């Protein structure tokens, strides 16, 4: 298991951050079991409303309480450490089942002495303490027991039990001081990121903090995907067919409605089960942790490319006919089981149309890094898919209002193919950005999108057709509106070839500086230079650059940035970012261009941007051997260097992460994650600047 240790002064919520006493107080005692055996007991008194966690570690969950004994030849451990019975329930912060203690907790370790001398048994313990609103991570504290052995211990003998107990007080954990007081670095082990790594800003109301993908956004995306799947030629014709079956085969109208509702519920169960199955197979955080992996992104680029080709009519993605026929045969059994297998058969038969939508949805939903993503995504998808079957069964007269199946169904499928093709480029772009290959630059990406949406517009107005299309006698109102939206995309994207920011797609398109010409074809740096120019400092200006927003910064050069901040007497703003980080681009495109933010970034701080997913190699002389995630590793690329730095020093692995430090590398302001509020960003910056000046 990965051992997790955390920052000494992280997650304090007081705006003025004064020193406070830890809410957990440990006492130690020992109980003599025999001449050579003792039970060492640790009792924790926990202030309300705090709690601490069980000894059992949970992947991607809270830090477990842990006890480490200093090895010695004078004693041996008898079994593993035991704990009192914890509370087990679902934690809405970590979005998983956890085990924790409130008010009190007891931990017991039996040891056996192997000497006749008086010995000291030493070690350390650590824990995470949380309320429903915040967590603290006190540093590890030490313990010591003084025990007397006997001659019997030399021979491994054991005398009768003695019911005596001696108690001594274990000094409480050191007070938790304000985050600006001490550097919080433990060079022994690495912090395992918590579930709240999307936002770890301090002093910011929790209700204003945003996460990259909230459950309702994924639910809505899934519902839209399900609605689109309904309009495909694999699903739409099945609605009147199946509803008619239930209403005609049932003895009463009520029975028909009941059976149709069971059919709809079965559809929901099937697809939600699929979403949870993906999570169980790959792990809740597996796709999230791979989101900047080159091969992961290339694999999904190819996958979406295949889906797009299928939708465009190159081939059909179908499941083995023998398997489909077997499932269809089971649906003839009748009763609830028969209804369930009817739903299963629908899922199998419609796979060629629903598969690409489901695949795309699961990629996005699973990237949230927790089990709720695939659940809500597939629940939304299946609800939209199942809704018509229940409604039309309850109101069969509505079937007459359904449009007739026809060529428009294939038009929906082809439109989805173009959209899949556009989305596939995003994954290819992520891979290109991570390795800085310079192939899919901003101009190339925007140019390809212009071509894709231009072709989609031409298709929708009937300028060409695919192999499965029927003749288009006229353009319907719905088709015309989709064509207008597609043509708007073309018009909006064209200025992007000349350096327009295209903020509607911030975080999707490659960043502006990742261009063949950073200021657009035929453009110049006049706009940026008007806002800022490199300082007239011969020693450091060669290491700086002006970014797309006219902000002077160091890029992947922490050492020179720190030295320069000391020289000019300004705080250092560390921007942990990533080439494939969508929220990083949103901050840079929406927050940083604000005049008040830009002014402070250029005049009052020294900015350094560190890319944690930059896979370019370090100079061999800068290779580092470190203890990271439980074993010795060698850091050989730029991204790992700064990823290790972020996790080791600041206890997080999410991007963006903003840290303000002084010349001694002491944190002088609450660490801030992604939050798009410009006023709060200004307040946070100014508070840090004021603290630095004091």
C-alpha cells in the first residue's frame, strides 16, 4: 500500500490563521500479560466534531492512522496492531465508504521481550483528523515505553498472566500552527493526494469552490447522450414496436403500463451496471491518473476515430449474432426475467449506434476519478433512453405524434460521426502537448475543426450525402438549426488562425503559445509587449518570457525564478500547471487577463509556471534518485521533477495549484486550487503580497 504523509500546516480554515491545539490527544499505557509479554495501548481522545480514521488504508481515501515501531533485537511484535471498533459509513467528502472514530479510539500492539534488561521501545504515530468541512494533517509524533525484561525472556519462556497495568501520559501532538510559520517537508515519504485535490484553496468558502466535473454536469451530459441515441436508426424504430408489444400482449392497460415500466427500469439497471462495471475493472481513479499519459490519449484518439468512421457509414460495430440470438431467445420466457432480457436484447441490437456514445461518455465520466462519474453518466444516459418506453406505454395515443422513421435518422447518426471526429482530436492534442511534439499545433487543430464543421454544414444543407442517405428533397427546420449552429462554429473558429483567443473552447484547444506563430499568422507580439516587457536585468531576463496575456514569467525554471524573487524582493508565485490541463487554460484565459490580476502578476510577484506533464528529458546531471510512492525511483524528465516537488512539498497532485512563498520558500498564503472567481483571485493575491511586505 502507498503510505501517505501530509503537509504540517495544510487545510487550516481560519482567515487569520492563528496557532491552535490539535483536536486529538493521545495517551499511552501498557498492560503486563506475562513476564515477557506486554500490550502497548494508545488511547486517543477526540474533540467534537472531529474524527480520525481507521488503521485500514483505502485506495484514494483518507490517510489511515498508523504506528511505526523502531526495529530492535530486544523485542518482537506479536501479531498486528489492533483497534477498537470503528464506525463504517459512506463519506460524502471522499465519496466512498470509510472507517473512522469519534470521541475516542484505542489501538493495541502486543510485544514480546527478548532480553533481561530494561529497554526502551520507541516509534512514531500519525493520523488525519477531519470534520465535515475541513481536514488537518499533524506531523508524526513519537512515543516511548520503558519495560523491564527477565531471565525467562532470554529463553523465550512465559510466566503466568499478571493483571497489573501501568499508565503513563503520552505527550499530545504538537500544536498546529499557521501555514506560514514552518516549511512542511518530510523528505522520507510522499503524500497520497486526497479526494478533494480538485480544490484545496484556504480561506475560500467551500460553496464557491468548483470541481472539474460535478455529478449533475455528468448526469446532464449522459441524458443528452441518451436523447441523441434515441434518435438513431438503431433505437428510434424500436419505441413503437416494443410499446405496442406490451400494450397488446397484456391483459389490461394497467398490466401493459406496468410491464413497460419494468422494461424501462431494466434498461436503467443494465446501463448503470455497465458504468459501475467499468469503474470496478479500471478503478475509480485509474482513467483520471492516466489523463496525461501519452499512450492513454492516443488509444482513445484511435477509439473515437473508429467510432466516428462507424457513424459516418464506413462499417457497423456489431456484437456476435449468436450471442444476440441467445439473449433474444431468453426474452420469450415471459415474466420479469423475459422483460429484462428484452431490455438486454435492445441494448445488444442497438450497440452499433449507442456504443460510440457510451464509449465517449464513459471516457469523460471515468476521468473524474471517483465512482460517481460513471454512475451518474450512465444513469442520465439510460434514463433518457428508457423514458419514452414508459411514457408511451402510459399514454399510447402519443405514439401517433411520433415522426415516421426515415432518412433523418441516418442524418443524426452522421452528425454524431462528425462530432466524434472533432472530439477525437482533443485526445490526440493531449498526447502531442505532453511530449511537446509540435505536430498538432493550435493552427493545425483549429484548421481541422474548421474543415470538420464546414463539411458538417455542407452535409446538413444537402450539398453531399453518405452511402446510407436517401435523397434530400427539402431541409427541415430542425436540420436547418443544426446547420446554423455548425456554420457559426466555422465563422467563430476562423479568427483563431490569426491569434484570436476563442474563449468558448478554452481548455479544449491547444494553448495560444503552442502555435507556429504565437500571435497568429501575420501577427506580432505588439499586443503582449504593450502590456509587459522583459526586465532590463542581464542576469535573469534571458530565462524569462512574456506569455500570451502579456505576463512576464519563468517557465520550468524554478531555481532562477526563486533567485530572482530574492533579488528583487518579491514573493514567488508557483504555478503548477500542465499542457493537457483544461482548468489551467481556463484560469489563464479568464482570470489572468483581468487588468487587476495582470498588474499584480507583473508588478508585485515573480511568476514561475511548472509543467508537471512535460515529458521532455532532464539534463543527465539533473537526474534525481528519490523515495517516491514506496520505493526508490530515478526522476529523468521535467514533468516528474515538478510533480514530485508538488506532491512532496505541498501534498497535492492536482493542477492548477498556486502557491505563494517568500525567499525562504515559506508558504505565505493559503494554497489555492482551481477557482474561476476573479475577485477571489485578486483578494488571495493581494493578501499574500501584503503578508510578504509585513
